[in-house]
C-alpha cells in the first residue's frame, strides 16, 4: 500500500540526512520541501523527473492537495522537513489532515539542528555534576507558549538550554534568562545555520552575547545555547573510571588500556 513519508532532512549538511531518509528521498516521485530551511543540495538526491515543491510558498490546504494527488496516482510522496520532524516541524497538522482523507503516512527521523550545533561546537549538553538535563524551548511570538513554559521559569533551573526561533528577539531572550536565574557570566553561544557551509558561531556570555549577535547581523535561522556546559567546568564520568565497577567490568587498577 502506498503512503506519504515525512522525512527529517537533518540540520543542513547534506550528508547528515539519515541513510533511511536518503533512500526514501532518492526514490520519491514528489518532494515537498521546507523552503529556505532545508539545504537545497539535498534535492540533488532526487531522481530525474521528480516533481519538487517549495512549501514556503504554499499553505496547508495546498500542501495536502499535492500529497493527495500524488497518493491517488500511486506516486511516492516525500514531505522533506527541516532537522528532525519531531521538533517545531508542524507535521501534526499535516498528519491530521491525511488521517481525515484516509491516507497512510510514515515518519523518518532526522538529525535535529540542536544536535548539529553540538557537533559543530564539539560540546556535550550533559556534563557530569554540571548539567544532566537539557531544555529545548522558544520565545513566544505568533505562536504562544504555555504559562509554565516561559523562559523565566525554565531559566530558574540553570541547566543546559537550547532556544529555537528566537534570535530576532535576542535582547528580550537575555533579559528573561537573567530575570529567571542565570547570571551575567553564564556562557552563551548563538549558532547560525548549524552545519551549513555558511555557518556562523558567536560565543560570549549573557552580558555581551546580544551585542555580538547584532554586530554579526544574525536575525534568523539560529539557535541560542545557554548554560555552564559551554564553560570550562567539567568532571569525568564514572563510566570509564578504572575504580568504578559495573556489569561488564570489575573495578581494579589493571583495567586501564595502554
């Protein structure tokens, strides 16, 4: 039975699409991709004769119409979404419309931009005894956020945080983070188009990152990373400590591999 595929395109680098996503994309008869948010180089994987639609110029009804037409014609339809489809991907509304039409769909996981950002920076969000939690959020805009998900509330935890879709309001973001609990010397990084060829990385602390971002002219397509995981403090985990015993290894001095 035919179905529509939602495929995570990855953070930008055309090689960071999953192998499963690549295989589906390369067989597609119709691809609807998320405009400037998806690296157009990924479309090079499409076969000759594939019909390609830029969804930045389409509304929900138009997107579903293309999907239905392709499905009814027994064509393989791919909705190519930015990053991973599970984070700010807006696929729920598309999936609900497909359900109403009795159209089957399948979701193919992708690599989120927040993971791409970590790889570009060579960092880990969870550092032993520094941070063991990661908050992924955004500043409210045209899309509101629940009261208990305001930046000030999340900032009170002072854990690792990644803020999507908010760099255009960097001053307000910083103000709210400071009001919520982070201090002015908390490390902060803004990364524009993580893993793309024109990626930009701006490093600072909360007291100066806003001015640095504005001087670079970054106003969209960027992530804001905040927390002590970005700083110099770290601790080694117990996992590979030669004195730490677990199911697969005894604790003794002889376990160190030379």
